[in-house]
C-alpha cells in the first residue's frame, strides 16, 4: 500500500514536471540565480547602515564627553575667579 502511494506520487511529480514548459523551467532557474545576489546586496546594505550608525554614535558620545569636560573646566575657572581676591 505504501509503495503504491509512493509510486503514484512519483508518477504525478514526473507528469507535473513534463507538463511545465521548458521556458518556465528556464525562467525559474534564471530567477533563482538572482536570489543570492539580491540577498547579498541586502546584507551589505544592512551591515553598512549598522556600521554607519555605530560610528556616528561613538563620535557623538566623544563630542558629548568633550563638551562636558569643557563645561567642567569653565565652571572650575569661574569658581576660582570668584573665590580669588580682587586686585586693588
């Protein structure tokens, strides 16, 4: 029973394969050849975007730290100047 079912399904698959035209089969092969190219370009795009934002985030963090250091320095200088005696 099982072997008959398997034979029957194989025969149906062979019939479907013969029923599809040669042109359709060629079109499927050509289309499938583009899949890795498209997926590879998508991968490069995603990785490039991620790298761009990683570098941008790092640089923005450095700029923020630099601004904070400069603000602290200005505040220390202002406190020193306010606490220093005035020359007469």
